C-alpha cells in the first residue's frame, strides 16, 4: 500500500482520484478548501483504502510544510486548480497563477526536500490553444500555444516539468494533459467555471425537465473522469515512466447527444424541445475540434474506453446517484 498526498481532493477530478486510490487500497491525505462533499465522503468510507480529509489552502506554506513533516508520502498528486473563464481571469488573475502554477511549484519543492519519488500535476487542452482546431490530432510533442490565462498556467507547468526533470531530481515531475472531462462527482464547486454538457444533461434528466435541442456542433474528445483517475494512479506509482507528459482524452471526438441516448437507456429520458433548458457548451460551435491523441498512453498503459462505454457507465452512475443532483 502506498501513501499519497492529493491537493484539490474535493474537486471533480480530485474526488475521482480519491475513489480510484482508495479502491486500490492506498492511503490518501486529501487537501482541499472545503473537504469532500458528504455524499462522496460516505461512498469513500466503504472502500478499502484509508482517507484523511484535511481542509486548507495550497498557498499556505506553513500548512504544506507541516504535511510533509507529519507524513511520509510515496507520491504527490497536485490537482488543485482554478478552471477560470474570462470573467474570473479579469477579476482575479493573481489567484489563478498562485494556485495553478505557483502552488504546484511550491508543492514540488516540498516533495523534493522530503524525498518523495514523484509529483503528478495537470495540464489541459487549454494549453494547446489553436492547435485544438488544427488538421490533425494533437500530440504530446506539439508545442503549446495557449490563448487564455488558464491555458498559460497549464502550458507553463509542461515547460516546468521539462526543465525540472532535466536536473535528474529525486522527485520526478509527470504531467497529465487533460481533455475536457465528464463523469461521476462533477458539481458546481465554485472553482470550475465550466460544467460539462454531460452533467447538464444528467441534471435535467434527474429533475425531469426538457432541454433545448442540442446544436450540431460541440463534439469534443470528452474523457471519462474515472479513466483519468486510473491514469493518474499509474503515473504516480509506476516505477519507470517512458515519458513525463501524457495526453489523457477519449482519443476521438464525440457529441454529448450520445449522453441523451445512454441516459434514456438507464431509465432517465431527456426530452429535447423548443423552450427547454439551454445546455451550455462553452465552445465555438462553428469550429471543428481535433482530439488530443491517445496514442502515447495507449501504448504505455492502456487505451481509453470507447465513448459509448464511458457514456453508458456515467448514465448508470447518475441513475444510482440521483441524490447527487438533488433528485
């Protein structure tokens, strides 16, 4: 059994990582500003691993130092992030940089000093900017071209990893370049300005309200959050990594309309009708995206689940967790 520190533990991807690690019998110290939501906490308590839920801020240097003094970690997963939209960029650029970039760098320093073997952090499709609308799938070797402050912080983490690992440090740095995610435990946490169309459709299904007809555009390489958590576990604990940057995506484009079909099959039909609740895509629906290539992770670990499989699994989870949506 390994012991891991996870920041951002109460966030969407964070809770999925907690569930994966505890399900595999690991011990996790989770740090977040608000702690695990009650329903998630109850679900985690039934898993074989051990979990310590701590409330705090990754910008608190004294707290971070105390964590490394009190625990011996085999790996650190730095998942704390502010997924900012334009309004938050204008209102609070310093906090975005402090959490997304400086917070990871501070955690890396502490992990190195404590003899931790590896730190895993997160980049994003936002780091590649216009490349996401290019002619071919985005490879890990494609240089980032960020267009937003959020993307800039994520691209900087990719460059930090290259530089840091060139020193042959005791603590390796691995980066997940994560596509847009959907799946269990997604919620409006206050630090994610963009909730997935899959969550919006699931919420409408549980509430029994119709949605406006979905547009033809909006296909993306939506990645299932439990799959991303599995990759994170592998990156954190695999003895020898073939690379330090991995795209984590479905590897292909698919439209959220697939979720309507899968929700209906799970007993949660969603009607599309004029005047129904609008589903926000937070994307330019007139432009066709290309996916992050899943080739590197497929060769190194395993291929991602097919969109149909992932969507069915999420629909089944929604049907079994209506209370998560207030139903």
